């Protein structure tokens, strides 16, 4: 018997849970917008949901385990609420497809990363047929799958804007090219239009997203580079701040580095994943760059923009990593002195080249190396934060701080979190803050009266 589309009068609740990266957050916003056309309104309480959309991440083994455990936990809810529809999207959905339906018999729908635009039609088909459905296209997309006009207005001071999807790099440990497909850039005019609309709705800062934004424009047929796009956003919109992530060192051009000095609204922060400090490991990771090449780019960046803050990613315990290789990574940390670092223990990802490497590192050794590296970096980060004490920084007021009662929070152009006392009416303003205290993950200061 087909189910009626509406099980009850009035709006239906959509509960969205997003795992993983900011690109997934952006896709979740797309799903919200598309399902709003069918009368679904977002709810924060999962008990109020008529549809649950789970946007999954499989970039690391631990993230994927969390997805499986959350999906498992929904079984009881489905028993008590049979009309509830549960949808899995994102990378795990793309990777497992129908196997995910086999594994979780309370799951109604699986939608791949390149089928997000069809979520509404698919949900209707599932509701009308009472069946279950998987849609996981593996064909290369034409790059038009993100329609800026269908992105919901993002409430708040900062907003996400996906400028490209997919990746062509095939780093040997990474699942992204398999689940997100090849690189596809969005048209520059469409991105600019989206940013202008965000600006008009009160957004002050945009975070441009892509797996490798540095190669933006390749294959687009518009003769535009990422540096050109940044210049156009700076010149043709009045958005106060631009950030972007993520960058690949091999594609970081001199032209792009110069944008940090030339585009006023571009924040002085670059996240540049290095992954390892040993050329032998970098070659096995298929990173396409060497330690010397990376260090030269860091030197050049600091020459062009001395105040730039640098953050990075490191994987420890990559197959075949020796104590000597690990020491080289520690040495790189010592030389660069990143402002912050995201570090992870290697885990095998399905279909990747590295998963086939036989010389896996002993898990205990990998865990010990990770601890050592994180503790070393924590000292560097704290030292960098302490050096901020006494300085005055321009901070974009984002909203009430979660950590400090009655305080507001914002970030400096270098992406440091600052907490301070300021009226609620200041949200969205850029204010001067004199830094008084430094902690491991944030700063605290006093507003400079204007
Ligand atoms: S550049 Fe490498 S690590 Fe980054 S998404 Fe592409 S394949 Fe993965």
C-alpha cells in the first residue's frame, strides 16, 4: 500500500545530522532547501522528525565508525515511528550504495554525493511506493549540480560557499576522488551572485570550499584561476572577509600567494596540508611535492605576507613510516612552527592504493607518535597565542561564546578565536580587541572603544 505523502496536517520535521567536513555542511543546506519545497522544516529535536537526513563522512575510519553507530541507533526510533523516513547521503552512501540498505534494514534511502539534486523526487518515490531506494550515480557530472539559487539563505555572520567539487589528485591514502568524483568548478558568475546575495542578507564572511581550491577553474572553459576568482570577489562584492579551504601545496601559485597582500578582504590565514615531513613518505602518499618545495612556498608566503597564519594537516603512522621519517615530520613542525595543526593516525580506506601497502605501522607505535606530535604542536600553538597578548586585533563579532558566560566570540583575520565582552548589537561588526589572555585554543581580550 503506498503511504500518503502527508502523514498529518501541518509542516513536517526534517532532522539533519552532518558528519565530516564543511563541504558536507554545505550539501546538508542544499538538502534542507530542496526538502523545504516539499514542506519540510528543520527541527533540532530528532523526536520531532518525519525525515532524518544523515550526511556521512568516510574520509577516516573513525568518522565512518561514528556514522555506522549513529545509523544503528536509529533502529529503535523507526520501530516507534514507522512513518519516519531515514536517508543516508554523503561519502559513505556514495561508497556503499545498496550495501548500506542491506546492512541497515531500517534505512529507507541512500543518495550519493552526485545525486543531491534528486533528493526530493527520490523521497517522494519512496513515500509513494513504500519501498526503499538507492541512487548512487558514478558518472562524471557536468559541474552544474550545485545551483546557487537553490542554496538556503544562511543565517549568521559567516557562510559557506562551495566553489568546486571532487578531486583529481588521488593521494594514495584518500577516498575523496572515489566518492566525490573528478574536479568540477562552478561558474564564477554564479559564485559571485551567491556571495552578493549572502552579503545583502547580512553575511560578513564567506568560506570558499573545495577539496583543492587552488586548482579552481581547470576544465571550466572560462580562462579563470583561483587567484582571479579571489580578486573578482574582492573587487565586485562588498563582503568583508574571504577565507578558503583546502589547498594543495603543489598547486599554490605565486599569483595566489600575492592575493594575500593584494586582496584586502582576504583573511591572512592559509591552511596548507603537508601530511608528512619525509620525502620518502610523501612520494608513497603520491602528494606530488617534496619537503623542500613545501618549505620554499612557506618562505615565499611569509615574504609576501609576513603576518600570515599557517595551519596544516599531518598523518602519522602511514604505511612504511619509520622512526627516522617521523623525526623528519617533527623537524618540519619545528622549522615551520604552524599556528595550529590537525593531526591524525593513518587508517586504511577502501579502494585506496595505501590500503594495499603491506608494511603497516604497529598501532601502538603510531599512537605514541601521534601523542608526541600533538603535545609538541600544543606547545607551539600556546606559544603563538601567548605572543598575541598585548596586541590589538580586528575581530569579526560572530555571536555569543559557548565557552565563556555572557561573552561574545569572534575571530581575527589569522583565524584565532577571541572572546570578549560586547553588546549583542555588535554581532556582524568588525571591532578592535586588545588581547589580554591566551589559552591553548583561544584568546580573551577587551574591546577598544571607538
Ligand atoms: S588532494 Fe589528496 S588528500 Fe586532498 S582530497 Fe584530493 S586526493 Fe584527497
